[in-house]
C-alpha cells in the first residue's frame, strides 16, 4: 500500500510540466519568485497517495491559516499529518527555525531602550506557541554581543533560571543584559511570578557587577515592561 501511495504521488507530480515544478523553478530562478507553497513543497520533497508535494504544501498552509501559522506548528503535530511524517516535519521546523534566526538583527545592534529590545527579540517570540525566554547579552555601550533562546517551556509557563542566565551573560563576556519572554495567550500583563523573577534578576545582577537593562513580556502585537508596579491586580 505504501508503495502504491508513493507511485500515485509521483504520478501526480509528473503531471506538472517539468519547468513548472517547484524544485526545478528554485534551481533556475532562486527562491524569490516562488510562492510559499512551492518553497514548502521543495522541503517536503514528495507527496502521498495521488497528492503531489505541491498539493500537500497547499493543504498544510491552508490548515494552519497561512505560512505564519505553519511556522508555529510543533514537530509532533506535523508528523501526524498524512504524507508528512517525522522526517519531513523535522525539515519544515528546521527551515522555519533557521529563517527566524536569520531575521533577527545582527550582532552589534544597539538596544538603547525597551522598544529596541522588543524589536530584536520579536522574531523568536511573537508567534511562538510555547513560552520562551530570550537573553540579550550586551557590552557597556549596549551593543548586542549575543541574543538567543535560553529556555523553552509549555504554553502557559517557562522557567527563567536566574543563575543559569547570569552564567550565560558572563560566558559571553557581557557587561549588561536584557531578558524577554512571551505569553502565547496574547495577554502581555506580567504575572506575579514575572515580577518576582525580575526583582531576583536585578538583585543578582547587581551582586556580580552586571547591568540589568530590562525584562519585557512580548505578545503577537503588543508588549509590556515587567517592573514591580506591573503585576496583575488581585
């Protein structure tokens, strides 16, 4: 049965003129002219049971409400989709993850205020379906030395380990740092736990001679700074 499905998928792709197939168009023209579905089809490589890779790509994009939704899909979800499986799911997630990293501002960008921090970390956080903590390590002039995802948790909480965070700043020769995390719910109001860990970070940073710049909570379309006065009212 698997062989029959693979044969049908190959026939479906063969029905598309060779010069119009996504992979051939990519080789000839580069990625820029290709539609999102064509790029996804190249990553998939093959379709299933009479469905070409291009048709499968269109199905995935439609099911997730567009390319941005597909980029947020978890590997296990994609692997369960007929015709995808774990190998193709891993390719998709890896490609979207790489694109996300490349869209981040380069090392050397200056984070002069909270808004600059938010713009820097947004590629990692704005569409994430799990809570993530992003650490931005800077020098004394507030130029970015490194920015990366430090931890990732569930849809509702994420560990923000103070000791591990400060160790990472020191390992990357940082003099100052900012922290950001997301609320997948979209509500960027800092929780009591967010406020408490901010206070802990400020105290611990001062004790080791580091400048703690800010802690921001990022949503899809908004953000807020986490301070002692920003916790939810009881």
